[in-house]
C-alpha cells in the first residue's frame, strides 16, 4: 500500500514519486520543464531554518521551492519506507 502526501511533508533525506501537480497555469509548465512530472523521483535535500523554501533533488539538479508551490505537488511513498 502507498501513501499520497504533499511534497512539503517530506523531511530532509526522504524520497517520493510525483503523482500529480495541482496547478493549472504557467507554474505547472515551469515545474514540468524542471522535471516535476508524474512518475519522477524527488528527494528533499534541505529545508531552510524557517521552513520556507525547501530544496529538492530531481533529475540530477536541485531546485528550491516555496512552501506555497511545493504544497501543490502530490507525491507517493510506499508504506514503511519512511526514515
């Protein structure tokens, strides 16, 4: 069984697979261009001291996203795979 969560719920070092982008504007296209597409693996590599923004590794690069944007990216973790 798997668990669907918002990208913002990942802690540093945790990985997940993107299941959906809840955007319907230019931001959706921008994120897709950066590699945030359904089925892509993403890993949280760091969170700023105040919690916003956070850095995510995807497709060999690292992207910093504001909480407002990362909360609209849905990901899936396999049950029991949390650190």
